[in-house]
């Protein structure tokens, strides 16, 4: 059973993924996220990089659909989404995979770390405003060097998905709760 604090974090995640705010997550929501991140990071619509980001997000949608769409109706409700995340403690080994995916999708210049601008573009693409993204980055950049490296990202992902401390830096992974 998810604690109230973790329910709040995952409800925030659901709300950001539900791009059209219709109460369900579907392929179109993930396509919009991919398109938003592509555009936010300077990829021209129709370019190979733009299409690759969109395809990556649709691939992640398919993984979520297969794991969480209990009634197989092609969409994931909030209830299905939260039920899926209740199983996460038994899947803690996937945290490294989540962190790697986030790094891959956010690190647009390929330097192995996430800059303030890359992070802001990623969050803004899913509906987090610029001031909230900047505030979140300040929490997530644990060593204050202006980047989120792989080690920091892994810690932040662990904080977000498994942590119970509202003051932990990783609580800010998607902006303020």
C-alpha cells in the first residue's frame, strides 16, 4: 500500500503525464510529451531527432500500458496508475533503468549530465512552469555545480519513487508537489 505521501507524488506524476487532462493516460499524452520535449530542446518538427524523441515516448507509453492497463482498454486510469506504482518496491532494481532513461531523454547535448536548461526544457514540456523548474533544479543539483550527474540523478530518482522524506532533494524531481 502506498503511503499518503507517495500517493501524492505519484498523483503528481499522473497529472503531468495526462497532458490533455481527460483523467486517463494514453498514447496521445505520451506523444505530446515527446513532441514538447523535442520542441523545448530545439528539435525542428519533422526532424529525425524530433521523431526519435516522439518514438521514445511512445515506446515508454507501450511499456506502461502493458504493465498498468489492467482492463486492456488502451488507457491507464489514475487508479490503474497508482496500483502499478504500488508494486514498485518489488521492482527497486528498475530505479537505475529509470534514471538512465531520464538521463538519455533529458541530456540533449550528450555530455552525460543534465544542465539547468535541459532540465527546464524537459519539465516545461510536461507542464511545469519555468520558475518551478528552476527551483526544482536547485534542489536536485546536490553538489551545486550547475549539473545533475548520473549519481545525483540516481539518488533523486530513489528519493522520488521510494522516499518518504518530504524534504529530500529527489522529492523535487517533477517540480514542487
